[in-house]
C-alpha cells in the first residue's frame, strides 16, 4: 500500500504512531514505544514525519534496522 504525507501526519499518538524511514512507512506499536532503548519521547517526536535523518543520526545497528520489519505497513 502507498500512503501520502497527509495520511501519515494523522498518526502521531502513542496508540497510533506512524513514521517514514527511507520511503517506507512503519506503524510503531505501543509496546515497542514503551520499551524503546532511546525512550518513548524519541519515537513520539518522530510520529507522522519522515524520520530518516533522525534514524541515521543515532547510528542504528543492522539489528535495529531488521527490527523495523514487523512494523512495516507500506510505502510513501
């Protein structure tokens, strides 16, 4: 499925959090938000936007990148 920026921007709450990373759209679950190593605020700050630069700036490992897979819901 393909989503628009406008659609993604409507999903910014802890119970309904979407973000874009490198053109892919992810729906982040509340359970992952609460257990995120960087804290929930980091994810909530990236809700509804293209978070690619934030994701890259942190220097996520290959394992972290693989962890995105279950949250994938479509393309931008």
